[in-house]
């Protein structure tokens, strides 16, 4: 079972847009088939709405999977990614006696 899961996962990883397009088309077809009793205009509107919501959910899931499972996107520590050199060049907001620096006053 693990082999099938990993092979499906690798195929989806290689064909992301095809997977999303197929999922979207399936959702539109299922929604149209489910809403047979409604007028045709309402069926299409609801089908597109359901398919777009499903597509957003899939894209969000793909983004989360990419963020958490991609080995090349390992985060540095929060302090390691900030550039403090720029801030060290700025004048202090207050002087030694507690008065506001005129560069920082509006």
C-alpha cells in the first residue's frame, strides 16, 4: 500500500497543474450532475463555485505541503533571516536624557 501511495504522490508532484485541472473538471462535473433539478444557469454557477472552492483548498494544501515537506525550504532561525545592519545605521529615537530625537518626530 505504501508503494502505491508514494507512486501517486510522486506523480502528483511531477504533474501539479494537471492534477489541479483534473480535480477542477471532476468537481464541475460532479456538481452539475448533483444539481440536476435546478435550472441550467444555476447548475453552472453552483458548479463553478464548488469547483473554485475545491481548487482553492487544493492549492492551499499544496502550498502547505510544499512549505512543510520540501527539504530545500528549511527555515533559518528568525534572527538569522533578519538584516540588522540597516537598523544599526539609524539614529536613536530618544537621546540620552529621554528627549525625542527630532528626526523621529512628526
